[in-house]
């Protein structure tokens, strides 16, 4: 038993160190992805680090439906890499790296006004509705930028 304990302890320590290293790498990757998004490019490092803590990453394959028209708006999506097609009543539009979508349902608190499908494998950063509203309260300049884009999209897609 003592031999097993002596072997298991270093394995656990090494495993924990490996896990922490992976987490640090993921944080740096996400930090860099957030800093590249034009909506957040003006933020300082501490604000981006705070934002990284509330964003969730998700990869979707080509052809996957990300949101459907009529669904409840529960999040806003930022495209870290890849491409999506937005099919709205005003027409179709393609969004690329650095663009965002899903903001209109959060601002209006109405159901989604478009269906969004991944054109190719796409890495998304997801900002939940409550976190979005908190962020807009804390950083009004972001709220203003999002509202400007939402108004433009209500008339015609990008």
C-alpha cells in the first residue's frame, strides 16, 4: 500500500500541473481571440481578461445551425474564426471573423429574427444574455456600438 501511495502522489501532482498548463494555454488563446474582435479591440487588458472569464468557446462544423428564427435570444455570438450565413427577412448575409450576431434578440428581448448557419467550421465566443446586459451597463461604449450595428441590420443585412 505504501508503494502504491508513493507512486500515486507524484502522478497526481504531475497531472494537476499538466491540467493547469492546459488552462493557461486556453486562456491565452481565448484572450488573443477576444482582443482581435473589433467590438472589443479598444478595451484594456484587464477588461479583456474579465470578458474572457464570462465568454464560452464553441466550435461548430460546417452546415450546423447555430440559431433559428423564432427562438428565444439567450446569447450573443462573436466569430473568432470561420464564416456564417445569416438568413433574415431582409435577405441573406455572410459574416466572417471579427463579426458578431445574436445581439438584436438581446436588445429587443424578442425572438430571434434570423437563422444562422455555419458556412465552414467556425469558432465562436458566446456571451450569455445576462452577461451581455451587465457588460453593456458597465461599458456603455460597447452597448452603443452593438446598437448601431443592430439598427443597420434591421434595415439591411451586412
